[in-house]
């Protein structure tokens, strides 16, 4: 099953793009699940149906649902906490799902849990997510790195071949002097978040489509968003633009791609009507939007994750090597690009290797030799 995130500024324009794409895909014969993310729940309003937290079959090839994030996270927590035993972990076991707060990234994380269930069900070929908003997506992508930083700083913990003695020596509260079960929940949470993020990166076959107004295309903010998503390993395959063709000059068009498989995404310009209509009406809007561009559903082959753990390649649109700051801190590679920062573990550093970096057009290569 493929995952497609339609990300924008959290408006009905984003929902219209998601509906047009999903209904058009269903008309071509794909089994499609469309999911509305977040508390606003615009999806049901635009198709005139009442949607809940379970897939509702709208047509033979199309089902829809809207997330109830706090319930989704609560169910996952109730399944997870019986395994917490002893020390701090035992205290956490006493916290029920009704005690959990709302937190940044909850909608995005619950969407990944829904995607996992959809994949396991084998009922769908494509899951289209209406959301998250772009800013929220970038925040949740950085969350695993934040938790890893906290875990290493406080307890000196790591996992896998990236484990280092120096991180344990520098810890504020070395894990060696406390019960292992006391910090296990933090480790499990970090590992879970990293695994979830990996399920939407470029090697998984997942893709992102951005939705912008025509006047925003020329702003630096769009290029910053594309660079940030690329830094975290996500692939933006198309930018859907509301407006007139004449609103985008030739010079701007040259800066973007022409095909869905290009490194820089192509621009598709359309009025992107947002008025409620029937499912067949949304499918017609999708057909008009994508035209003959492989019906907007041409996916490049899934990439096989690199087996060489001492190397990482990232495709980052509009990459400028002058804006990169790459350092090794506590045997961890820290890549900073403007307001974005990513922490990467390259196991070769632990064994004394030297970090190397190279920028080739829009590709950043990091390796250890």
C-alpha cells in the first residue's frame, strides 16, 4: 500500500486537493482510503457524509474516515502499558488513557497508526491523508531527534551499532546507576517514533504533495519547506497550485521539475474548487487537475534502503551547500540547514572513522571512511 500526504496550510483548499486526488484514484480502479487529520474535520462536510474514526465505504473502491487522535493514541497506550514493569516504568503503568494530554504531533502520529492498520488489513492500494499542515509535519519529523537528544544527554543511552561509551560518560544521570526498567519507556518511545518516521520516508514509497496559492510560489518559504522535508528524507512529488497559469512566470517554472519523478517537484496549476459536490464530481475535478500526467498516480519504484549504514544520501530540493552546517557531536552527525536540524547516527564514527560530506546539485551525501 502507498501513502500519500496532502500537506498545506490546514485549509479547505488542502482538503479539496486530497478529495480530488482520492476520488480520481478510485475511479482508475485503485482501492483508496482517504483520511482527514486534525480536529477541524472538513472532509465529511465537503462530501455531505458523516464520518467517524473507522473507514466508511463510500463506493466499491473508496472508503473515508476522520481521525479522533486522542482516542487513537489512547487505544495504543492501553495496549502498550501492560508491558511496563518495575521502577519508573511501573509508575507509568498506572496512567490510564483518560489521563493522557493532547500534545503537538498527536494528529500526525495517530495518522501513522491508522496507516499501519490499513497496510495490515490489505484492503487498500493507496491511503490519502488530508493533512497534516506543513508546519505540524515538520515539527513531528523532528520529534524523534529531540527525544534521542534528551535520552542521550540525561541517561547516556543509545541502541544498535551507534551505541557509544562517550555518551554514557557524559550523561547527567548515567543509566548504569539506575534500574534499566526505569528508563525503558523513554527508549521504547524513541524507537517507536523513529520507526514511524521511517515508514513515510522516500525509501518506503510514501510521497508528499504540497498545496499552495499561486502568489506563494515565488516566496522563499516554499523552497524552505521543500528543503526541510528533503533533509528529513521525505519526497515531495508534486506541488498543487491554486490560481491561473499566467500567475506563474517562466523563470519560476524553470526552477521546478517537469515530471513527477524529477528531483524537484513539478507545478500543477488549477482552480482547485472547494465547493461541496458528489463523489463523481470530485473525481471529475481530479481528472481535470492531473490531466494526462500519468493520471497523477505514477509512482517511482520503491527504493531499497541502503545496507551501508556508514553512508546516507538525501535529496534536498534547492540545496545550497553554503547554508549547511555539519558537525560531529557526541559521535552523532548533526546537520543544520537554516531553521532545520537533523541528528544522524553513522555507526562508522564510533569505531574511529572520519566523516565526509559532499553536495552534488540537490543531493547531500554523508559517509564515513
